C-alpha cells in the first residue's frame, strides 16, 4: 500500500470533492479521512471507506478512487456540505459503517452543447462541479456547429470574430412545429487560456474534457468566417435556426489542411486522449451538385460523393493519430465507407448502431437519442417548456442499460448523456433539462443493474438527493412537474 499523503493535503481532505465548500478550521470534522491509502486490489476508480467512532479509513484504487470516496463522505455529511459557504451549526456527523464501491463503466459522460447556446466559463465550472458530484468523469464539449464557433484559434481569428455570434435565434417550438425568431444577437467564445482553465478545473475533479470540432456538416459558422471552406464559396451567415444545414465543407486539400491546423491547436489545448470530429448529419446535396466534390470522389475511386464523408473524417482521424490521439465520431461514419478500426463510435441514432459498431470491432460509446438525450421533453403535459424530441421520463432514463445482451460488452466504453442546447438558452434551462435525469443516468453508468430499483432510487432522490441539489442551487424539474416559471411562454403553469 502506498500512502497518498502529498496528493491530498491533510487539513482539507474533504475539500477536493466538495467544490467551493471549505470547512472552516473550527468545523473540520476531526475524524474525517484520517488515513488514505492505495490498494491495487481495488478495481479501477474504486474505494473502500470504513467509518468508526475512531476515524475514517479510506483505501482507493487510484487518486480518482480517493476522490470518489470523498464524494461519498460529502454525501453522508448531508445537504449542508453542498452549500457554497458554511451555515452548519454544531458538529458534522458521519454514520459508522463500511462502503465498498467502484464504477461499472469507465466512460461516464455528459455532452454539453456550448455551440447552440454559449455557456460562459463560470457556468462550465459549475456544470463540472455538478458532474463530479455525480461521479461523471467525461465532459464532451460540443464546441462548433452551424450556429456558433466557440474556440479561439490564433491562426484563424475570423473563426471567433465572425463565427462566435449570430444575429438572432429561433425561439421555442410549438406543437405544430412553428418557431419565432428573437432578433437578439447571441454569442461568446472561450480563449485558449479559458479552455486551459476549464481543462485544469475538470482535471482537479477527475473529469476529462473531450473537445468536439464537428465536420464536414454542422460547419456553417466556420464557413461564415472563411467562405472558401464551403462547397459553394458563397457568403453565409452564422445560422440562426435549428435543424440540419445543407452547407457542407468542401472536400479539398485546402479545407483539410485548415482543419488539420485547427485540430493541432485543439490537441495542444486539450490533453484528452480522445478528440471528437463529429461526422453526424451530412446531407450530400451540395456535394452532388459540385463538380469539385464529384471529381474528388472519382479521383479517390469512391462509388459516390457519399464516400467523401468517411474519407474526410478518416483524413482528420489519421492526422489526430499522428498527434497521438484517438478519434471519436458519431455513428453515421459507419455508413460512409472505410472507418479506421480504432475510431470510437458514438452511437446516437439507436442502440442497434452501437451493437453494429461493437460487432465490427469498434469501441463504442452509447448515447442513444431515444434514451439519454436530455434536451428531449420529460413529460407529455402541455406545460413542459419546449415539447421537443422523444418523451423521456426520469424512470425511463433510470431503466436504461448501456450494455444490452446483444452487444460485445468488452467494446462498450460506457455511455453518455447529451445536453443539446437549441432550446436551452440559459443555465436555468440547462438545469431543468439535466436534473434530476442526469442523477438517474449517473447511477446507470456507475452501478450494476442487479440490486437497483426505481422505487428505491425515487426514495433516495426525494429524501436525500433533491435536498443536495437544492443546497447546490440547481433548478431541477420538480418531480410533479415544472414550477409556473419553468413552463413555456403563453402556457399558464399547472397549479401543483
Ligand atoms: C441530433 S446527435 C444532433 C444534434 C442535435 C440533436 C438534438 C447528433 C450527433 N446530432 O446536432 O442538437 O439531434 O436533439
């Protein structure tokens, strides 16, 4: 056993897992975490905590396991341990007992779409605190899309000068599909130092930040900045509406070279082994009409321009490999020709795509929209804020199993919940969509299904966890439906 002393400074043992919370010196529970050691027999990220009247002893597999043990102690200390400042009178108490714990999956992710609606970095720090409090360990940052480019790239300043803001946004979606345009500029981006800070903040909480630069579709903000990246060369605006854009990147050497440079920069900022290049939703209408694209497909011996999708992603993936990184791409790449075997496939269109990718020998990340898209509505009641997507309740998310019997389980890295933000224009809206469903998801990826029940989860949620979220200031969806101020415009809130 190796001592972790030095890694976890003694007087503030509980602090790394407790976010901004500091125990003042007269309130440090004298018995908290008196001994922390490493035990290689414990499974990855796992820990064993023993609480007796004489003190707390923790053995952990690794530093992440020690962090998760602290998270457990914080849970046991109660909701006040989740507040930003100490309001607790009297001694902190921990129940005596033994806890042994380790995660089911190594990738317990959440995607945050900061492209559709920018989240200022303070909001990202808070989101990371919330993820870490739920033992989620991968933040997939969706940094570029048709509606915004959020990473400063020093070599290409127009990406942020032009691409980081738009003139307005569609608002809402009525049941008949209609939308309104708000006519209000929206934008923002992270500087290189901001992103380094986000990465470091995440690392302190044992969270890896996986950046995504989406190609060859979802690229209209980049094309608005540099029109020669596009197929038509026409001047475009950063997109103000949602849905899939026809504007694709041109499959030229110049465009590829541009993105290689962008990815080299991204890799210099994000130490993550995995980098996502998107690859989703690529309608090939423009390529079909483009002599440049058709000639390129012919020159490459591809049966149609559709193959350019896989080729484009494949070129960038090869570049990432030269930088020592692995590619994550959305599951459409399976339909577009040759995909390098070591590409991780994000199965979003359904579990069957994940099974297909795993069977073909890819590592997979389960992200099915039918189950774990948290932008989707939580009930069919008309007072839900924006009635988009599949109807996914808390119990549906809790019942999700990322490793169905048909999948070669050794290929499943884990699962990821997605917080797409077309309709989530503020932290308050993100809170409402994400919680408490993200808490259910966190349990799905951490604990094996045997021995869990929704009824018991509900009981723990109501009695213990919602009070913690309240103390953290999370504006989650109440279990009985939205507060009046959480409904959508024009709909009187349900009286609860
Ligand atoms: C599909 S999932 C998308 C996103 C949207 C989302 C909305 C995926 C890879 N593409 O661009 O935001 O649906 O639910």
